[in-house]
């Protein structure tokens, strides 16, 4: 029998990105401010936010007053628009650590610092591809926190993980585009502050698959735009909404094209690079909070004559959680550093790896925390069930696990061919 002469593919050279993952001095200063802001302002405001939402009811999407109060405080502390390098002067690596801290309180902290999805991705698109007029009309108010926006790409009837499937039509008619289609998971569209929808659809179905799509800016009050329903996530309705939206003969000027005709797919990819890392870092922040809740509960709860923290199985769950979080954080930091040094394309395999691994880690840690809390863990007395639902959804949005695994596998298969 012939011996197997297959040799392992060499790992990526260590200079793909510098392994110096230390944040800048300015990022460290902002971190101290942000941690103080979380403890002094955000955590105390959580009860007010939840009480307002409970009294308003799930169908009411008005904004709890405490949100605007927090935004004013964050801005006064210089904790504003940190996500956008052109505004903040921070690197992606710098912002990664700050995004993690905002993940400690997902409903409040990202928006308080004007770093909430989907607005951050939309602002990045307008910054990169918007005309001067588009930036003045939409980017300025978004950066000022005066309005919100939504990203309308996913569709009900097709597998939108492959964006070439999109069926919504954007047809040129003289000086206008006419949009017809049906979208869902248009997050943010139910918020009364949402004034802009970025809609992706096909302008030329006969072009090559990745040149058929375009993005168009649609004011939310344009005739023909109808919010059909707000879709709950694990039985919960978010304040900003995750909406199914119908576009029926929606007419906008041709100047509302974002980029150029046929660039929609490429524009979408540009939107998702750093944004995926931001999502992952916020998820690690949630995992850290779950671990803190877990350890506090283990130390305070007594069963069979001793605190839960004395039980070997509980100690193992705490230790496994710490190891997993720290490993995932290093992967995210390395991906962010690669974006900084070599751009989104070079970082894509690491971003995909983070997008798969981090939600898994977050879910594992949150699930352990739920278990150690017992009955309280599945109640709304602690934030764990809400955290679990959101981070389970992360395995689907911004590309499902399977798509990222496919991309990672293709990278490995290409290595073997050289």
C-alpha cells in the first residue's frame, strides 16, 4: 500500500496582521469612560426602559424617554459615533473592545452611543457610497442621532442567505425608480424615528448574477411603503421592530440610487465586514454579563448545605465559560486587526470564523447561566432569556452559520490546491 504523502496546508503567515492586539491609549481612555457610563447611567436605566416597554405593550413602538436621556449623556462624555473611523479616529481593533462593553446592555448601550444596528451599517454605506446630497440629507441626521433607519434586503419567499435570489424589482421609469416587492426582517422600520429604508432589489435580471442588484434610498413615508407586521423574535417584540414590509409601486428619484446600478451585491458586502465584528464583540459583552450573573448566583445560592460555587460541576461550567470567551475574543481582535491592516477581503475568513464561533460561545455561556439560576433563569426577573433569544438569532442574521462555514471551507480547499 502506498503511503499517504498528503501534507498539511501551511497556516497563514503570522504577518497577515500584527499580533500586537493592544488598543491605543485613546481607546483605553474611552474604555474607562464607557465602563463608568455603563455602571453609573446605563444599568440604572434598564428598569425604567423595561417598565416603559411593559406598560406601552408590544404593539407600541414609542421610544422610552430614558433612551434620549442616555444619548445626551453619552455625547457629553465623548462616547458618540465611535464605530466609524472617519468620525472617531479609532481603528477597528480599538472599537472592538468598546463594542464589547456596549454588549453588556444590548437594548440601551449601543443606541445610547449611536452605535446600534442597523444604523451603523447604513451610516457606513452612506459614508462610503453616498453622494454629497445623500450624505447631507441622511448621513448627517443619522450621525446626530436625530433619525433612525432600516436595511431592507431579506425576503419572505426566497433564501436570502444567497442575495442573488432576491426577487424585489427596481425598475427605471424616466427620472424615477419604481420598486415592487415584499421584504421581512427589516429591523428598525417600526420605530417612529425611522425615516430611511435602504432597499435592495434587482435592476437588471439579465445581467450576471452579482450585477443584477442595486440599492435605493427610500424615505419611509413614500407612498406604497406598507409595514405589514412586526415579527416577534422568540415571542418578544423589540421596541424598534423587525418588520415585514410591502413595496407596491414605490416611486423614488433616480438620484436615490446608492452607488451605481448593479453594485448592490458589492455594496452589501462592504457593509457586512466590520459590522459582523461589531455584532460579535457585543455578543461577547453579553456572554461576559451572563458569566458575571452565573458566578454571582453560584456564590449566593445554597443547595445541599453549601453554595453552588463549591460544586465541582458548577466550577467546571464557570471555567469552561471563561476559556471560551477569551478564545473567541482573541479571534475577533485578530479579525479586527486584519481589517485595519489589510482590509475586509483579507479579513474575510477570520470574520466568518468569528461569526460562527462567537454566537455559539455566547449561547453556551448564557445557557449555563440559565441552568445555574434554576427557575429564575427562565423568567424575566433576570435578562438571560432575552439575551438567549437574540444571540440564537445571531446564528442566522448577517449570514447563517452554514454560509460562513462554506466560505471557510473554500479557503481551506484553496490552500490544498497550491
